[in-house]
C-alpha cells in the first residue's frame, strides 16, 4: 500500500506541472510575445555578458579561493577586522569594478567562502555594481547633477549601512562559521603580497576594459578609453601571461600556445575582437584544466563557481525576460503599468520603483536611458533615485544566486534592506532636495 504521507509532494509537483502545461496560454499575443522576449533577453545575456563579464569573474573568484590565504581575507574583511578597514575596502570596490549585479556574484561567493564576514561581504555585493564611476558620471550628465550626486552618495552609504545591519541581524548564526575559519592554521608558502596584487590587477584590468561601454559624448577620457579598450584588454592579457610564467609555474611554451591563436585572430579579424578574446579564454582554460599543480586548482575552483552560478543566472534571466521583457519591449507585465505606477513623489510610487528596480535586470549603464524614458513618462524625482539605488545592485537572477550562497533567509533580509532604504532615501530626496 502506498504511504501517501511521503508521496503527496511528488504528486503535487506532477499535478502542478501538468496543469501549467495543460492550460498554457499559447496563442495569447502577450504570452507569445513574453516567451519571445524571455528567449531574446537570455540570448542577449549569453552573447554580451557570459564571455566578457562572467568568465573573467569566475577566474577571479577561483583565484581568490586558490591564491589568497584565508588569513588575509579574515585580516581585512573578516568579522574581527577593524570595521573602518573592512567596510572601507568593501564599500568602495565599485569604483574599480564596473560590473553588473550578476558579474559581481562569483566574486562575492569567493570572498564569502574564504571567510569574509557577512557584513563586509554584503557591502561588497552591493557596492560592486552600484558604485560605478562611469554610471554615476553618465547619470549626472544625462539626468542632472543633483540626481548623479545623490546616487553616488547614497550608494556608498547604502553599502556600509546594509553591511552593518546584516552583520548585526545575523551575528549569532554567523558566529559558528567565523569561529571555524579563525581556527584554521595559516597556510605555508603564502605568496608575497606584490605577486598576488599584480596577478589580480591584471585580471581586473581584463574584466574592466573588455566591458567598457561606449559613452554618449564622443570626446574626453571615457571615450578615449573606449576607443582603446581592446588594446588595454590585450595589455592586461599580456601582463597576466607574464605573471603566470614568472610566478605561477606556467611553462613558457604553454603561454606561447595560448598567445599565438589569440594574436593571430586579433590581427586577422580586428573588427571582431571578441574572437581573439574567446581564443585566449579557451586556451587558458585548457592549459589550466590539464595542470596538476596550483594552476589546476585555480581552474577547478573557477569551474566550481561556474557550475554553481551560471545555470541559476540563465534561468533567472529567462524568468525576468518573461515577466518584464527587454527595454522597450513588453513581457507579461505591461510596461505601461510600471510607468503609471511611478508617477509623482508619493510613498506608493517610490516603493514600487524600488521593488521594480530590485526585480529588473539592468546591464551596466542601461539603467540611465531606461530611467530617462520613465522620467519623460512622468516618473518623479524620488522614485527615480529609488530605482537607481535598488536597480543596478539587485535583480531576480541576482537574488536566486545569492540565495544559493547564503540561503534564502539572509537573501530576503538583504533584499528587504535595500528596498526599504531605497524607498526612504527616495522619499527624502523627492520631498526635500529635488
């Protein structure tokens, strides 16, 4: 006889899935369009962000796990580190990392796994995509100096306050993890700080310059960097190769084997620099995956983060596209509802803007033209700031991955803190400052 006490859950899942497919509204124009948008957004994300953003981030996260001692992470970002140092380092990281809410996730997972306190780790998680110098400058130039300044100041303060509150709320549950990390002995053979710093600087340079977006103003420093972005990316790759050969046991002939097809593609197809970038990534992956020493451990750690994070991200992007569509296109939720709900500076409009921003996925810098269109449709100053403070740092895909790292309870509190603080700050800005 079947024991239904144990079998009701599988039955419920089967019935639910059957009902979903049985009543799937195929033929309804909005649903069909939303499915198309979900697939289009996921394709765009795979083309524009996985190779240039996530793959370098996975290698950096793997390097944190492989080459940075846990004692060093605990010293600067651990719960017993000086608070000014821990939160100061974490909260200004976005000035270096011009990353989106998804690209920062492997880096967050890496420092959290290595023993960083929950407070500094979540400060880093927020600040990575939120405190982006180019995005702040673009906000000020397109949407006004007041809103740009409010975004910059609010993002830095948010990073610190959110981190401190997370550490206070979960201080008991984090204590066991902290004690276990503190009890670990200092590993032998730790590399000199200069070598580690140079190794990470080369990888960060590749990540930043490969994703440098074209500014609207065809003059000035930002545009000059954009024109030279692939030269700068290549310089970062050369520096990484030299560092790996000199300090990280990579054989010279293996470095040459990686460089040869990369350079050939760069010279033969200069109009498609992403092909040369792909060749370099594949070459580095093959060489490190076959290594039996520290470089093999580096690849293994990077691959572990990729397995954990990438499927969740792509699934989250698919869901976000189904619900909200792409910028300028409709998902299941009509964009007119969003535009109509954020008019004025009232509490409801500001809260809705913060929640909508937290759920939507914004690639780096895309929040500015989206917000410009919403302001043109009547969006108030307070909701505008709320969306700028909640949107770039959060997204539905981002939340799914964060939960896989720290659990749903802590993720819910983190998201709630960001939404509440964005709402309050937007209300203050819309009422008294703007």
